[in-house]
C-alpha cells in the first residue's frame, strides 16, 4: 500500500512539474531594434525600372540640318533609344545631360550658352518613340547649320507614371518632374544608383 501511495505521489509530482514548465508567464518588455538588414535586390540598385545610357560622343551622331517650328533652322542628330516608349513620353520623365571636357562641366539639357549680342545657342533634345533627337539651335539668328557640338551626351529614362505632377513608383516616387530637373547630375545618379563612369543599362 505504501509503495502505491509513494508511486502515486511521484506521478503527481511529475505532472505538476510538467504543467509548471508549459505554463507561460506575462510577456516581458520589448527589446531594442536589431541592426538594419541589407537591402533587397531592387532596393540595392534602385534602378529596376530606370534605363540609362553610357556617355556617348556627340560626334557619333549623324548631324544634318532641318527646320524646327520654334527654333528655325537647326542642326540635329538622332540617337536610337528603345526605352523611349509612348508611355514614357506621356507619363514618364527623360533627363539628358551634356558634358564638355574643355569646360569640365556636366549640365542638364536644354543648355543655353553664349551671348545675345553675338550668338546665343541652345543644345536640346526632342523625344520620339524609340528615338532622342539632339539639336543645336541659334537663338540669336534663328539659323544653326552644319554645327556638330563638341562633348558627350547621356540620357536617363524614368518610367513610373506621373499623377498630380509626381512620380508614382520606383526610386523617384513622390518627386515631381520639376524636383528631378532641379537636381544636380550627381544627385540624380546617386538617387538611382547609376554609375557615373558611363556604364549603361
């Protein structure tokens, strides 16, 4: 009888210990945040939807003269740009830059320089589906013929849809077209993680 009672007490003790182990107490205070994890594949580059060219010499374009409604006779050269779609033209943003080693400067197009007293020139571009047409206009005389700019061009195509004047997706989400055009070249390449050395995508 004593053995049965001792065995019964022993079993009861095991049951109580097991029950005590599975019972949860109140939640403790929240710990501090851990270190920031590495960004994902898209976050690391920020360029999932952005298309950009390498720098290309202005002399690689075939320049010819044509008439433009606003600028008169211009000198222009076409650059194939498959990323310039009808949707990009209607809802996206295309930025293009000019640089000249002689002046060591990089500037957003349109680029106006010179003097109204002599010759005020404009380097600009026009978008067509699949093509960017770069041009030189003489704003003083209305005639720029046989001109080939010296330097390099580069473009950045930013899709994403513009609603209410602001980009709706991607690294530029929340920025207006004016915001992007007001940025320096260095700010744009930093925002979209574009290599400054001219590598293309």
